[in-house]
C-alpha cells in the first residue's frame, strides 16, 4: 500500500510559531524530503528528532523519482522547504505534481507563508492580489515580465534577496512610476522584523544610502483601474474637427483627413466627405 506525501510548513523565522501538528508530522514520518538538509537538521534538533533526510533542491531533483518510489513502497514522507509553506515558489511543486499523476495521497500540513503574512501586514489592498515570487534574473525576461504586469490592478507580491533589492526597486520604479505605493517587509517574525509602507521613489532613495539587510517581501499596490481603461473612442464629429484643425494649419484636406482618421475606426474617405459637405 502506498504511503503519503505530507507537505509540512515550517516557521518563516520564529521557531515559537511551530504548530504542534507540524512537529507531530515530522515525528511520524519515515523520512524527510528537505530543500536544504542542513537547514532542516537545525529544525529537527530544535524538536529533538532524528530522521533520515534527502534533498529535493532544484539541482538534485533527480532525487524526486527516488522519493516517489519510496512513498509508493509504503513510506510516509514529510516534504518541507527552508521556511514557510513548501512548493510555493519552490521546486517541490514538481514532486507534488508527479505525486498526483501517480495516485499518491498528498496531505498539506499548513502554517505560515511569507507572502500572505506580508500582505496582511502591508497596509495594501488585500481583496485581490497576485503572487509573483522572484522576478527573472536575465534582463530581457525581467523587462518582459514587468511590461506584462504594468497595467495589473491587483496588489503585487514579490520576493527579493538583499543583494538584489536595489536593482529590483529601480526596475519597479521605472515600470510603475516612483509614486506607486509599496510596502517593504523585512525579516518577518524575526528579531529585526521591519514593515515600512512608502513609495517606490522613496524606497529607491533610502536604499541608495542604506544597505539592504535580510530577506524582503515587496507588496506593491496595483494600478488605478481608471488609469488602465482605454480612452473613449472619438466621435465622427470630433475626428472631423481634428481634420479641420490640421487643414487650418496648412495641411491639404486629403492629408488632414488621413491623419485624423488614423486609429479611430473611421476611414479617410468618410472624414474627407464630411469635411467637403460641411465646408
């Protein structure tokens, strides 16, 4: 009989946030699949547990097949990331996807998640949001992703490491404008936790003079829906008036009609005929 794959959330910083069910699941599991076995070993030592471990980190995902085979053979596996809910912006998602394909039972053991924790404390709108995780590193891919998000009206959540924060803030300000509201949530639940609601321009200026420290969650306000609505289509009369203004400036009537009609849905001939008939 196949075993079970447990997705076990770990504290995002403060070990006092450890739910009893998490500790119990680690204790009952036959083995643990960890993002980084060194990090998880410290957690198990805190709980007074000793368990066989295997890494499922991105560069060792060939271990995924071995993990799934052990579960199919009847062992129960507790899969965890270094912090927070596993499989969110985390390579463990591949193992979960394959577990479902193979009919393996998947059981979540929930706990804290940095993105939701930051959103709740950010002061930004929480009814609708988009989790983006880490932006792509290659410049071309990053620009494309930010361009795609430019008119997003939902609150946006990003993760960032301290050594990349300045570049990311520069890119966000260039894409969304320096006046866009952002909350920088740093070292959540840890000793130096800090949550600051500001603007992108102010954040850029601050970190130009101060070194970023710790892991960051950036919670960015979405675009104002009024700013993303397309302008109302001009009426025929408005387009004809624009053509007349061009004509008054010295442009020949046919050329004025062509330029005014561009992109409006009205034809050059339609505008020119109206100009002549009312001329």
